[in-house]
């Protein structure tokens, strides 16, 4: 169960990082 939680949290962090990256890219485009 802990392993599953770790994988979920890792995916969550990756999603947030990619989202922030996209925000930065869009912001620099403007």
C-alpha cells in the first residue's frame, strides 16, 4: 500500500511540475 501511495504522490508531483513548466512557458511567450 505504501508503494502505491509513493507512486501516486510521485505522479502527482510530476503533474504539478509539468503544469508549472507549462505555465512558465506560456508566461514567457506573452
